């Protein structure tokens, strides 16, 4: 949802990846619409498709400073065992939000919604 901001800050797409199966993905009621990923207990989650981007340290700081609540940055466990910094949502923000984990990622959800 924030690819434009990443590109403006000189971000470079590194690769597509998937999380470990420890997450649930929600469609947050925000303007513009945004995904919210929440880490859950083992056995209660799904693997979520995501993108890994590279930013300079200064650009990362600028990017993080502009992230509005209820989103934040946390460490995301990837399916291959790596960890990386990524968007997480505050648990209180998922009350009433649609669980879209079955889509496997935000892009798939948005593509289905556009049909």
C-alpha cells in the first residue's frame, strides 16, 4: 500500500517473500485502505506474501516516522528463517476488521476486490 512512498525515498525492491505461518492479515478500515499483519500463536496463523525493500538508514528513519497508528514496525519472521523489519498492526486495531489471511497477501486481496 505504501510502494509510492518507498520509491520516493529511493527504496529498491529486493524480492518477493513469505512470512512464517505465524500471522493473520486484516483489511483495516483506514483511508486509504491498508493491511494490518498481526503475529499470532503457533498453529493459528498463515503464511503471508510480502515484499522486501532496501532503504538507506536515513530513508528508513523518515519512512518509519511517517507511519500512522495503528501500524508500526516490528520484526517479521520469514518462511526461510530470516527476520526483517516490517509492518505490524496493534492488536486493538483488528476489532471489527476483516480477516483476509485466506487471500495469502494484500495484492491478492486487492485484485479480488477489484473484480
